[in-house]
C-alpha cells in the first residue's frame, strides 16, 4: 500500500505525512481502519516507535481515533486545527517557506512595535540582542536568544493574539530557525550581517518609524533567504544529521 520511508526528514514526520495524504485524498475514508501497527512497520520499513509517534500526531490533528481493542479509525472530515509541527523540517524548501511566514508576521509586529513600544520594551530588545552576541561568542547557535528578540518585539505590540502567534510560530518552527542560523554561522561575514540587520530593526522601532521597522524585518528575512539559497549542497547534507533533534525541539 505504501512506499518505504527514506530521506532526510524525520521518520515520524514522513510517516505522518504519508498517512495524512492517504486520508486527505480519500484513499482512507471516514470510518476506515488504518493498517495495524505490524502492517505499517512492514509496509513502511520503520520501527514501531516511529509508527506510534506518527499516529499520535494524526490523533492530535483530529484525523484518526484509536478505539479500544479494535484499532485506529479515520475520523469524519472537519476543519482541522492548525498543526505546523509536522512540517517543521530542515529541508531547504521548507526552511525557505518558514522564512516567508516569518517575514509577513514579524514585519507587521515590528511595525506595531514602532508605535507602541515603551522604554522598558526597548530595553528588553537590547538585552536580547546582547544575549545573542554572548551566545554566539560562547560557541552556541543563538536560536533561543534569536527567538527571544523577536518575541520581545511581539510583546511590545500589546496585541495578545500577535504575541501568541509569534510564540507559536517560533516554537513550532524552531528547527527552521536553527538551520537558518547554522548556515549563517558558517561565515563571519554572515554573522556580522545578521547582527547589523538585527540592530537596524531595533533602531527603526526605537525611532518610532513603523514603515522603517517593517522594512528592516522584511529586509532581514529576505537576506536570510538569500543566504540560504547560496548555501551549497554540502551544508544541506550536514543538516540531515540534525533532523531528529530539530524535529523534537519543543
């Protein structure tokens, strides 16, 4: 029924995507029973642990329902809850899509922050930038500190929905951000460029210029995408070794 799973994406993510496609396409219809765990292991060539994680993800997304002693069944079609976790992989195309999402969301957050940020908000942003520099100097990837900087911008908008959305995107797409920063850490000029771009965002927000703040974020994300596009295949091969850790990030 299924092709064996292979490739750089986390196995549980790939299995979940395969089963989701079977359901969304109608090949597995409402009320149908999924193949047994043993059958899926044999058909997909993965472990029981991978199957269980993938099925758990489908259950969380409202696609399937385990029934005691009977198996796992496809649920009635409905509007699915937003679930980006399964797509938070380190593949080039997906990471570039993540950058596009961040550009739109965080550009608006910066625009609002420019007109709403208090002195305390600005101070927190400065602390976040200093924390990024400290983490990188210590040999870290600065991902948590990078997320904290962008989160501090969202928090300064005073928009609870914006704060929650940026936090959700940051946590779910942490792997993509880590891949982005891993690429930027390969070269000193990349590291300095990112630092300059971050400070340009803060300067625009501090000046109260909403348009400049939005532009600074969008320019930062555009350059991040460009730096990723320029990465050679060797870099993307190296990221494959990180996929299990990346996908497991909270």
